C-alpha cells in the first residue's frame, strides 16, 4: 500500500504542472494586490507599483454612438441614394399558388424521402446484425434498400390518403 504522494510522483508531468500552478498563483496574487491598492496611490508616484494595464476611468467612459457617422465604413456603392427595386410581376398581377396536384406530389415525395431515411436507418441496424451473424456483408445494403423502400412506400401511401382530403373552409363550419 503506497501513499497518495508516492503514487502521484510516478507521473512525470506532475512537477511541471505544480510549477505552472505556482506561477499562476503568483500572478493571481499580484493582480489581487493591484486591485486592492487605491487608484490615487497608483496614479503617478515614481516609487509606487507599476501602472495597471487598464484604468477604471477608461471602463467608465461612455461612447456617444448617435453622434458618430458610421457611413464611412460603408462601400461607395452603398453611400449613394438608391431607389427601391421594382416588382417584376409575371403575366398575372396576383400570386397564383401551386396546383393541388403539385402540392400533393411534393407531400408524397417528402413522405417517401422521410420514410426511406427512417427505414434505411432501421435496415442498417437489422442488416448489420444479419451480416455479422451470417458473416456475409451483402445482407447489409440489401436490408437497407428493402426496409427503406418499404417504409417510404407505406409512409407515402398514408400521405396519399391525407392528400385527397379537402381542408375545411370557414363557411362549411356553419351547417
């Protein structure tokens, strides 16, 4: 049974770490001593402590950002008065939302992708297990594609069912 001090000496970096800790403690004590001395004593006395890196008067100074002109930081093209861009309307003067078929197709497509990703993850887990158990790696991509395709297919079928429903309008609620 060795003592804790004897066991810590087995580490060759312990002495280096202790030296660094001692140096940091010395610096910390010097900084604390500088903070505790009054600012008048540190001011301009020739025999006093060295001047601090920052003075409290500097931290208390406020900058008037309203009075400063920040346009000097802008590029020359931004300093010129420019008109607002004109709206380029297409043939019609109103927004035409995508057709119901296009919306339904995009929903089915995203449902298939989400189902495929989820099924691919499940297929990867199952395929990894089977590939390790049977010692044949070809089962892994087959399982990923089959299960991913099946999940994607069933999720897109569920979306087709919901895509066919019409959204209730406020007028139909009064029946």
